[in-house]
C-alpha cells in the first residue's frame, strides 16, 4: 500500500477495517488519516504555518518562543535563590535590614509570577506561530473504543507532534525543558524547604517546637502584657483590670526587655506567643472541670489558653461568654472553656494548650510560672500529645 492509499470505503463512506497485516504495513500518516476517518472526522483545512522552511521569519519566531521559556527558567531559579538565601528572619521597622526583609515576600511573588507568565506567553506564541490552525468537522457517535481506534489514536498523537514541528525545533524543546523544569523546581522548593532544617535541633530552648516565648530561661519573671498597638509600650495586666466574662490577648514580657525594641516587637510577632486570658463569671467558674495535672494552672476565675488552634494553627480569637465557647473563625472549631478547652465542635480533635498563670506578690501583676507543658498548635509526626 502506498503512502497515498487508504482502505476502501463502503457506500456509506465508512472505511473498511484493514487486516492486521495491512495495519502493520501502514505508515504513521496513513494510520492518522485512517483514525480520523474511523472517528468521522473530515479535515477541511490544515494549512502549514511555514510552507517555506528555514526562513528568517521562522527563525525569529522560534527564537522568540525560546526566549520566553528561557525567561521562565531564569525567573524560576531566581525564586529558588530568593527562598533559600534572602534574609527572611523578622526585622522590626526602623532596624538595620528591615528594607531587605520587607522585600522577601514581594521578591518571591514577582519571580514566581514572571516564571508562570513567561511559560504561558511562550506556549501561546508557539500555538499561534507553529501549530496549524485546522478546521475539522466530526460526526458524533456513541460507543466504546475498539482496538483499532486505540492504535490509530496513538498515531494521531504522533502525527500531531510531527505536524506541529515541535520534533525538529530543538531550541524550543531545550528552552521549554529548562523553563518548565525550573518552574517545577520553584513550585516544589517551598514545601520541600521545611526539610532543610531539623525542627528539633533547638528543642531545649524557646526556638524549638516543644517551647514558646513563655519559656523561662533564667529566674526572671515572665509577665502578661497587653498589645496596645505600640511595640515599645509596655502595659501589664492585673486581675482588677478585667470584668467577669471578658477575654484579652496577652503576650510574654520580661523586665530585661523593657527598652529593647527588637525584643518587644519579637514578643508580639512570634506566632506561638499569643494567649487568651479569660475571666469566667463566678457562676460559670463553679462548673469548671480541670484537666488532670493542670489543676493549679488557673488563678481563681482567670484561665489562659493558647490562641493557636490545634487544628491548623489559625488564631482562636473569638470568645462567647454566654456559652463559654472559644471559637476558631477559620474552620469553625469550638472549644469549651469550662472543660479545659476541649473541642466540642468542628474539625479540631485536641484541646487548646493551657498556660499556667498566677499573680506576682510584689507587683500585683499576672505572671506565668513556666511555659506550656505541651506543644501548642497543630499536630506533627513526633508529637506525643
């Protein structure tokens, strides 16, 4: 069978099914045409975008597409470099290094955005410049695919790669591999970045997963401090400052930090520091059920729980004093403040960690005798609670 021959057609224009021997002798083009006929497809128009091969215009178009893929690759690699090497540790406003720190997130967004945009522009340009703008008409039919259909569809895909000229455009293929591969690397480096450091390397101090900023590093007292909006202002909390049924967010404070703006700002911004200080109404306080081993963590009607939700770490910033429910607005988990903040609704499955509190006899302000006795926030593999 020559390259221009196709199986004979029946009077209803349905092509006859060739034998296995005939199929084995058919070329890719013949199989592709046979597949279209079997699918009831009539190719009305299939113009070659570049009928004259190797012209300057064709080379310019090819270089333009390759340029966009190369830009995507460079931008993707730049985002990886930004993620790994850019100064990302918190720096308070006005301190040395704050400008570079403030550009960390924008730099990640710009580099990844440029990479994704460049890949899109490259694909669109290739489609416009090199893919034939075909016009085809197909008769719809029902039924599953036969073995013949499966074999011919593979040939059609192969024919698409040939007719789209991607097979012979090595510059575009290499630049696409570079741009797409680098973009894939950039999109995976963020979740993989968590494995660059051992989260338990500093478990013995306040930077580890087992402790928070409430940890005692010396004999210095740790007070409960309000956030007034001014990081340099220190306002401590006394029992008489809160009405029954009130809730207030507090943060750790040490006297050695009073004139240290960096330490004061860090205490307010560290994610595991926020604590809800709740004063129960007397009639509700009488109904409290305390957790075993934490019977002395409260001070009278005052109880303190972490604001980091045990589900996914959102801030449990809502307290409903009538029902004594602590609510997380992200996924609607609810915790009962009268029963050691155990979950009573929503996806959370563990109680909120309770911070021990008491009143300093010398100053009359609230202090925390020690850190949480369990990790705060959502679960992780090695967590034992």
